[in-house]
C-alpha cells in the first residue's frame, strides 16, 4: 500500500512550511539589498544632493551606514529587519515603520476589499462560464475576464472616475475620506474604516466606504479577470474528470455532481493561485493608490521613488516582499487542510 | 431467443451512433441479447469494436450528441428516456458501472465514507450515517477491505484496493445489473486474478448480473457463463462460454481464439488488418475484408443472425441460410482477401 499517513503528519507539514519562511525571507531580503546596491551613484546625493551642503550629505551617509563596508551594511539591514526596524527615509528622515503604521492601514483596507470583490465576482463567474461552456454566458464572461485583466489600472481607474463624475456627480473620486471624517474619527488602529466602525460613527463609515468603492472596484477587476479564467479552466477540467463520470454512474444528481465534485475540486488550484495573486495585488495597489490619491503605502512608495529615496523604497519593498512570502506559506497550509493528498 | 419474462435485461436492436465531422460513427449498430439474474456475460472483441459504447449506452452514460435507438427492457419494464430523472434514479441503485482506471475514479478530496454516504443518500435521502456505514462495511468486507480504512482517503490505497473500493461502491445498493468495463486492464496480473475472482463470486453474495467487458479471453473462460463476441458494432457470435471456446462458429471468433492461444504456444499469430472505420464500414459482412473464408455474398449482403447447434447465435453466411445466398454468392472472395493482406504488409 502506498500509505504513509503517520499520525500528526499534518502538524509536521505545517511546521515544515513555517520553517520555510526563514530561508525564503532571507533570500528575498538579500535580493532586495543587492538590487538596491546595484543602482549607480550613492543614494544620498541621488535624493537630497544639491539641496543640502556637502557636510550634511556626508553626515546623512554616515548615519545611514553607507560608508561602512558592504558586508556590514548587509548585516545591519538583516538584523534591523529582524527587530522590525526597516531604517529611516533619506529625504525626510522618517522611520519606515512609522510610514507603515500610518499608511499601511489604507493599503490593507484597499487590498482586502479588492481581493474580496475579486473573489465574490470572479469565482461565481468562472464557475458559471466553465459549467455552461460555449454558451453566450460563457462568451460574455470570458470577454469580461480578458478585458478586465488586460486593461491597465490607470485606464480602468480613469474610466471609473469619468463614469462616476458624469453619472453620480458628487461621488468622491479621490482620497480615503473627507477631511471632516479624518478629523472626527479618533485614530486607534490606523485603519480608518475600522476606527470609524469602532467609534460607531455611521456617517464616517459610509464616507469611507464611498471613497473605497472606486479604487476597490478598479483593483478588484484586475484580479477578478484572473480568477475568472482560472476557475473556468479548472471547472472544465474537473467536469471531465473520471471521478465526476463515476459519480454520475452512481446516480448522484447532476447538481450535486457539479457542486461537490467539479466545483469543489476546481477550487484547489484556484486557492493556490490566490497566493500568487498577492504580488499582483500589491503592485496593482501601488498604481490604484496613485490613481485615486489613496493614502496607502503604494502612494508613499511612488512618492519616494520620485524622490529617489532608496532607503524608503528598500524598506517598503522589503515589507511587501515579506507579506507575499507569508501569504504564500499561509496558502500552502490552507491547501493542505483542504487537499488530503498534500500531507506527506 | 429466450423468454423475456425472467430476464434482468433484454436488449433488442440497440444502436448508438456518435456524431463526427465525417458523419455518424455507428459504434453500436443493432445489438440484441438477454441477461438472466446472476448471469455473467463476457463481451470480447478488439478495441474500437464498440464494447465500451454498448456498456455505457446501457447505463445512459453517453456523451451529449450521441444518438441512441432500440428497445432495452430492464426487469420487465422499458428503460426510461436517456436524460430523465428516472434513469438517474436507476443508476447506482439498480444499474452499476465499474471502470477501467481505478486510480482516478474516486474523488481525491473525499473520504471513502463520504463516497458511500453520497451514493446511498442520492437514492435514499436522509439515511443516517450509521446505516450507511453498516451497509458499506458489509460490502467492503466482501471486497476484503478492513473496516478501519472506512474513513481513509483514496490516495491511501493501492490500485487493486481502489478497484475493490469502486466495486464495493457499485454494489452497496445491490444493483441487479453491473457493467464492468475492462476492470483489470490497468492492474497487474496478481491483482487482476484477485479482482476477477471477486467478480466471478458476485452472484453468490449479491445476485447481480454482470456484463464483463474484456479483451482477455482467459478472463472470460474463468469468470463468464456466456460470451458475446463483438465486431464493428455488432455481436457476431454469442453463446455458452465453454461451448463457444470449444467450437467457435464465427470466423472472427476463431481468429480471436487462435491469436490468444498462439501467444502461449507458437508466438506470433494475429488477425491481419484492424477493425473498420465505423463511419464508413464495409458493405455486407463487416468482417469480410479480413475474413479468410469470405465469399462473394459477404461483400454485398449483411449476414443474418442464426441459431446454430448448442444455442449459439452466429452472424455469418457460412451458416446460411442457403436460401438467401444469391447464385454464385458462395464463390470465395480470393482477390479481395489477398489485397487486404497485402495492404497490411
Ligand atoms: N465520444 C465519442 N465520439 C465519437 N466517437 C467515439 C466516441 N467514443 C467512442 N467513439 C468511437 O466509437 C467506436 C467504438 O469505441 P468504443 O466503444 O470505445 O470501443 P471499445 O470499447 O470496443 O474499444 C470507436 O471507433 C471510437 O472511435
Ligand atoms: S459472413 Fe462471410 S466474411 Fe463474414 S465472417 Fe462469415 S464468411 Fe467471413
Ligand atoms: Mg473500451
């Protein structure tokens, strides 16, 4: 027998995955570090050169450790990240952690709602398209999927803004809230939506949701296209699977065959892909935030890139990369929970 | 033909055609036979002769667009319309199917127990888990699967065990008729013997009739009561298995038996050529391009089914009826035969 299901193999698998975080994060940190150093010129003169006297520049270099040997810088960077110290920006000498604290909430709100939207729209559409293959519904859904995936975020964003400008004039097109909301809602979690809910301020919640809708739709559509395509392909495959035919041969009603054999099994690869989509989600978030002046990390990232602030860019990118790693490991574990074959 | 009253299954002039770009592929083209309770009928023939199509046709498991015609009577009642709810209700409860590839026939995300629960509840909604378990463990015991494995996942079983699992699943509701389509082809020889023994013993425990599709004549002689030989969509010979093996009456059966026996004796002997294109089959007897005894009449007129000695039924002009052979029709069809052999070279 091919069985080797030792008791507790699932916990062991989970521990293995969790341990894998260490080399993966280390690898990514090294990559980010090297990429940042490959760029020509030194970061300080690139960002604030010409605006500060030479002595001040040198002082900045010294403070950033740029005069240290490379290996020392590498060590400082790694140990800094370990203690959750991502360094300070060059331009305004702000701790990256503070930027993350102040702007991370907005990015989190945007990405999670976009992901939820993409799932809620993409999965059912993909299932329908796969189930009713080659019907007009399938055709329409496929075109929708291709267009939303292929359209650049800037373009979709602009289109959505124009639409709302003309049809629902007065609908907020930029920012995360009106200034009033920002002033009245007490900051607790740095996630404005959550703070507004905690404060029990219904008007503020509605205000944030209204602001959130357009960027979330824009980013959600981008990811949604992938979910549609992927779900559809997997449903087509599972509908052809031998076990689906075998289930029919046992007289299982067609609705149940489709639901608990075809759809359920098609979800396994889709969940795997959700993990891979996080990278796309974050890069899409950068562009979406820019388009909608959404006060998140992506917006900050673009600002700092414009200012050629290597330290800030390095810090934010590191954070993004670590998030991607963590989520992909999390997805591995989720897959192991739904697919018994994984536990070896 | 035997009396229909006591038969589980009675098939008359069944046709199953597939639509292809070139026209209809007549995979099953006028098949008739009867099956008694507990009887095992072997179905043999080269691949591409329509065996699988016949088996699936009987269960109503054909791809969309397949054309089905003919009369099938099951337990004395006509079979319901193909896509109907009634047909669905029969599948699993009264009609079962065992497939060729056991490795892929169980849903990898579902426990064995869930397969049983789903199957039983599809036909008896609301049955308790405990009762399903009871029924399942009973069949699993006959299949030699220990009760401790009831909640395992499919990937935890070997190929042979998975095939026994699918057999158990097919049997849990005690269907009256099961199609087993080459159930051992994907398994190794030792496991094959095991599975065949289980199938041959089915009637003792379950009183199930079986259509056992195989290209292995050894399996037929071991497990089957009767055998049907299929060629190009038709049953060309059918009869008691031992009788047919002892004195095959149709040239195709003779060639089929010769090619198997010689495998163990002289080595290479095979039927020259291959089964015909079912979109555009040869006129007359479909075997005539490959038949060593082909006569003129064979190339133009289809032979009629005839009952010969010992209850065998054969479709071949060699057995008459003389009255229907036109003058000169009995002349050998030499030229044709040499040509087709040369084609193969
Ligand atoms: N889904 C299908 N569509 C079109 N032709 C088919 C299909 N399935 C089988 N056929 C054709 O029907 C004929 C009989 O096939 P099959 O029943 O699988 O034979 P066997 O089981 O004896 O090998 C073959 O010529 C095959 O190409
Ligand atoms: S009918 Fe003619 S061709 Fe066909 S099997 Fe008999 S002898 Fe051969
Ligand atoms: Mg077959």
